[in-house]
C-alpha cells in the first residue's frame, strides 16, 4: 500500500454485474454470499409482509438452489424466506436486454479479482464502469483492527466524504491522548487494560458486541497509565510511582497551561486536515476562503504568534501577528460573503459569521483547559480517598480494615465516575473543537449486500411433500 492510500478510504469502483437471464439467481446468490457489493436499488413499496420474515431479516440466509416458497413457509424457515425476499427485490431491479440481466453497484477495487472468479463459475461477469459525473462513491473504511476499533468514533459524528482524508486513526489517537490526560492514573489505567483484554478473551455472548472495541479500551488504558506516570498517580498519590512530569495538586497552573498547549497542537492538526479536505472537496478556491481552511488557519496562526509575543516580550513580533490576522479576516469574510449570496443582507450575515468565527476560535482553544481541569479533579478525588484511608489505618485493626475498605470503595467510585466524565469530555472536545474543522460535508456509508448461504441447504420443490402436514 502506498503511503497516500493509507490516508484515504478504500478505493471504490462502479461496477456492472451481468449474467444470462437463466443464471440471474445464481449470480445474485454469489454476490450476496461474498458481501462486497452494494447494489443500486429502486425505491418501491416493500413486498415483505410476513411478520416472521421481517423479524428474521437480520439473520437472513439464502439457499444454494431455488427453493419452493410454500415449502419454506410450512417448514418455518423464516431465515430463507427473508433471504429470498431480498434476492427477489434485487432481481426486480435488474435491467434485461437480449436475455442478459445486469445490475449496477459499487465494490472496493481490491475485491474485483475475487468477485470476477466467483461469478465466472456460474457464467456471470463483473465489469468496472466509469464513475458517474457528480456522484461520489460510498465510503468504506480500510480494513485493519485499529481502524475497526476507531471507526465508530468518527461514524457517530458523520460519514467521511469519499474524497476526504481518512481521519479514523488520527481521530482515535487524539481521543486516547485527551482521555489519558483527564484520567491519568497508572492503577486505573491498568484496570482498563485488564478489562479490555478480558473482553477480547471472553466467549460470553453478552460481551460479543464489545469485542470489536477491545483495542480501543486497551489504548485508553495505556494512555491513562502513561499520563499517570507523568502525574505520579497510582490509585491516587500513594507514592508508589514518582512523578515524571508534575504532581497535579502541586503545580495546577502549569497543568492548565499544558492542557491548553496540547489543545493548540490538536487544533493545528485539525486545521491541517481541514485544508487538505477542502482542497479535495472543492479545490484551492474553497480551501483558501473557508473558515475551516487556509483563512481559519491564518487566524489560528496569528493567535499563536500573538501568544508568543506575550511570552518573549518583543514588540516586533506583533507585526506578523497583525498581518496574519488581517489576511485571515479578509479571506474568511470574502468566503462567507460569497456563501451568503452577496448584497446588504449577505454582507451583514457574513460580518456576523466572521465575528462568530473569531469568538469561537478563542473559546475552542480555551476549551481544552478542561483537559487539565478534569485531570486535576481526578487527582483530587484520589487524594481524598488516599487521605481518608491512611487516616483510618492509624487507628488499630478495625481502623486498618476500614481504611482498606475506604480505599477499595473510593477507588471504585472514582474509577467509575472519572472514566465516564473523561470519556464524555474527550468526545465533546473531539466533536466540537476538532471534527467541526475537519469535516464540512457528509458522505454516504458503504452498505454491501450480504446474505450468507444456509449451511443446512434449502427446502426445494422436490422436498415439498416431506414438509406438508401429515
């Protein structure tokens, strides 16, 4: 894989699948079993009216050969009935010319050779077609455990446009860093790591749905452990690990500045991805004037240069900061004015939106102070629990037993509360501060048609009598 391909969704190909009319069902069965083609569908009222079929739609299966529908009903094979209903709907969408039936769809480019070989066995074929003008392919995340684990983080916000950079891995890593900064504790992070490994190894059906997220949980735990080493926290300020960076309660102001600085780095990355995406979506004309493109990046850079001027106490540094700010404001206003349609009303609207852009930029940067604030809260809770436990420990056997109980229950409560708070706050920062700059459009998710073959065969026409009453 070339390095450029690693930063984009899976390359998709517009395809036509075709077969002789008599082999249409065999072709569709193989396409459905492969589960790598999204077939175009014609909107029409559903013909599936059997409650049992609808209930089994998620567990639909297909028979290798055409079954007898009445026999399936008598046999109670709702899974095969659901599969046949889907196959019939797709068959109805086929275009028939001179005894040849064809359907259009999308498939990942890498799947073409395997599909071609699979369909050739039944006399069918698949052919790549030119991409229709003005229509973007559906978006499919590239395979890989890391991307599968991080994909829901982006997918719950929006489907990435096909032309955009695949931000799945950078977004996941940014989330883990923010979570660890707010949940920095070696002991609590180790508990998350153990929980993630237990989910991965478990065969309990109720945990099956969480197994795909085990790598995400592992990363969150490792991030918390890393920041815990920096803070010197191990189930609170127990002194079992030294502070490699700073103790949050001793230097809260430095921690606050560090949180804002980390946020500035993440925002810089978001602006960089935003510029690339605007170029891919509409060329440099869109990228230069968009508040989430070059114009907004110049304002952000101007703020960074101004902050540097305050630190170095050099008056000349204010001049490039002012020049960058003016250029960014002019470009952003021109883009907003063009988007508003022009005229007096459009000019006023663009001015209000420009003011909002500037205000939100400052608010977004300062919003990352919560990384330090919630990290400090986590440290305070650990300090309270540790202080109560050690205070009881000095009062005899009963006091020692009470101290152990307070330590265990206090850490359990702190773990549950802070893990929830840190998870939600990291998600909030990801969506409002970062994703709002990375994504401007929304794509369409790739939904391949997948109905596997039934392992026990089907009830065919020759078996109809064996399934009838008596």
